[in-house]
């Protein structure tokens, strides 16, 4: 097969070629050296898509809800991109669940692009490369992007720093867990959904969530709705779709959508710098004998980590301007 350049792939993707999109996503996931050039070339085409995060505990029915929301979006003629984040396989390092297992009715729909991604050790609910994949879907002209994460909790806040609207999906069995997740849930949610609402305990969980909402101030005039759904039957999904649209409108009218996206871009830059500087630092530590000796002293318990870190950072000339660097 003829090898295509990055420029050719980007041009084909921008023209609507799904195969070029899939290949570029693979490059981003691998962290290929071409990624900065890819991002630079697609940058002028960004900002048109609206990103919705769907998060919640395993088994909450997030995939089915995403499937039903996609169906509604397609009825309106909107194109959809779906990123389904799965736990990393301990054997292959890839996603445990594949594209064909999820959203099967949309698999042959050219207006829906589905990609499964593995967390690959990320503890924030999203893989580090998810932002890049979202950008590619945006540049490819998708109107709506749904990002389904692996879970929700106090530390899983990546989706808040990525999506425009965050939907937290819970099930009646999660009632007790809500008590221990209160602060984290309020940081995450723009919309609460109690899925599998035909089960015992659903009404009680809705009441608890409404009390939780009432205890906190509104966000820029937005009161977090608590909705009930039965995803397989499609019950309540239209109300959820309407709530997402209402939240989008509220963000736009208040100026918060632009503010959120500015904050997201800043956080992405800082995360990228942190990741690359740390990688460069570790690479230099492995080459520099003096710095490596400090690491070994920490490992052996001879030197405390704080003193070693201070010494390493003080020795910036040796770190960044070493002849071996």
C-alpha cells in the first residue's frame, strides 16, 4: 500500500475521508512524531463541534444512553463522533471492548464515527491522547462528539477539563455511594441521570440528588437537572437530549462556553508541558551520572526525595545544557 504523507492524510480527512481520520487517530494514539504537525494543520478547522462527556460507574448503561442520544442526533441530521473509553487490557494494552460491541446499529452509518480507546494507565477517566482524538473528530466536521469514560469518582475529573457538557449517569444501586462522592459529583456534573429508573431505589436516589443540587449554588444561572431514564426502552432520553441542548444554550448566552474552552486549552498546554518536560527530565537522569547517583541514593534510602529533587532542579545547567543532552 502506498505510504501517504501527513499533509495528504490531513487533506483527505478534512475532505471527509473516514479512513484518513482513522489513520490519523492511530498516529495520535501512538504518539508519533508527526502529531505536532497534524495538530498544527487541523487547528484552523477546530471549534465547531460540541463535546458531551458521559461518565458514571461501570454498568450504569452509559453505552446504551450514548447510542440512544446518537440516534436522536442523527434524526436531526447531525453527524456524530463517539469516543468509548475502556479499561486497558492487561494482555494487549488495548481497549477491552471493541467498536463492534458498542452502538451496533450505527456501525454502518457514515454519519457516525466510533472509536474505542484504552485508558493506558490514566487515572483520570480519559487516556492522555483523548484530547487529540477529539480535535480530529472536530476537524473532520462532526457536529456532536460523545466521550464515554470508564468511571466517575473524586479523582476522575479529566472529563470536566475536556467536555463542554458533562452528564453523570448513576443507577439506583449507587445510592449509598453518592454519600461518599458528593463533593466530586458536584464538581463533575452539569446534568444528573438516574438510569435504569424502573428499578427499586430509583426515586430515592433522585431525591438525594435533588437535595444535593439544592445544597449548592447554581452555576452561572444553571441549575443542575436530575433526570430519570430507561435507556434500552428509550424512556427519558429525549428529555436528556433536550437538557444537553439547554445547557449548551445557557453556556453560550452567559459566555461560559468560551470561558470553559479557554480554560480547557490552558490546561491542555500545561499538561502537555508537564508530560514532555518530565519525559525529558527522566531521559536526562538516565544519562547523567551525577543525577543518576542522586536517584540511586534515594532508592537506597540514603537521601530523602525532597533534597534530591531540590538538587536536581538547582542543577539546571547540568540538566539542560549537558554535552550529552
